C-alpha cells in the first residue's frame, strides 16, 4: 500500500475519494453532496465525510450553502486561462522535485496507471480516464514532498474543466500519448523531457477546449 495512503486520516481518504469523483465527473458540477449517501458508498460514518467536505470547501472544490448544503463548485471560463498558467508553473515545480524522489514502487504504480489509461482510452471510457488521470498526477506530485504546493495545485484543479475537456473528440487518445511521454521522462530521470511533456499536456487540453468553447 502507498505510504501516503497509510498515513492519511479518515477525512483525508474521504477527501481524496471526493476530489477524484469531482474531477472524474462522478459528482457533477452544481450537484449536492449528500453526506449519508457518500458515507454509505465508501463504508464510513458521517463524521469523516463532513470533515472531508470542509477540506474540499477550503480547496474550492465545494461551495457551502446553509440552505442547499454543500454543492460541487461550477466551472468559471473567465478564470481558466490564468489557472492554466498557474498549473504549468506549480505542476512543473512538483514534477521536477518528484523526478529523483520517485522510487521503484512509485514508477511501477505509474506504469500500471498508464496501462489502465491506454486501455480506458481504447474503450473510450471517459469516466475511467478522468479518474486515472487524477491518480497519475497525484502519484507524481505526492512524491515531491511539497504539501503546500500540492494544496495550491488542488485548488487550481477545483476550477479546471477536466470533465468538459475530456468530452472533446479524440482528446483522451492525445492525453494518453502525453502521459506516456511524461512517464518515459520520469523513468529516464530526464528533466528537460519532463518539463516539455508536462507543459504540453497541461496546455494542450486547455488550448483545444478554449478553441471550441461557446458560451
């Protein structure tokens, strides 16, 4: 088991589950998060779910409302260009820091995730691709050992249209190739190749989406 998971509290594990669910589209934008239903889904009590939702509210994934309860935050097109620039800066920092800290277990996990990504892309399973994408990036960035930077990155992810970008024609096939380039760079411990692959991956999705987006 991943050491990061072993040391996570119950609410952190629930927060990770919800974060992945929001990014993957399992919990749709604007939908209400029902604490009892979530607790039943993952086999826990209400308390860690409630605390996890507070964590996600602080990160921007969730909006609190005394009347409606917690709802998944909507996407703001007007902030996305700046968010993309910030993602490139911070995720490249995490990637470079992780480059020489990823151990064999981490690299094996990334190889397995990449195989799953390619299989899901071949089946056009967009929901699975978004979940695997989240785990792939999390595995890399957790290894960086920069928890505050990762926290800021998650705040950016909360405002980024992963669900909409992956609906673009053939986007998941292109993303799969971009992930493969990132993985190859990590295995080779090649800083320049990793920076290039990360920048290409982050910017490509946004550029393709912004070119096609109509308000």
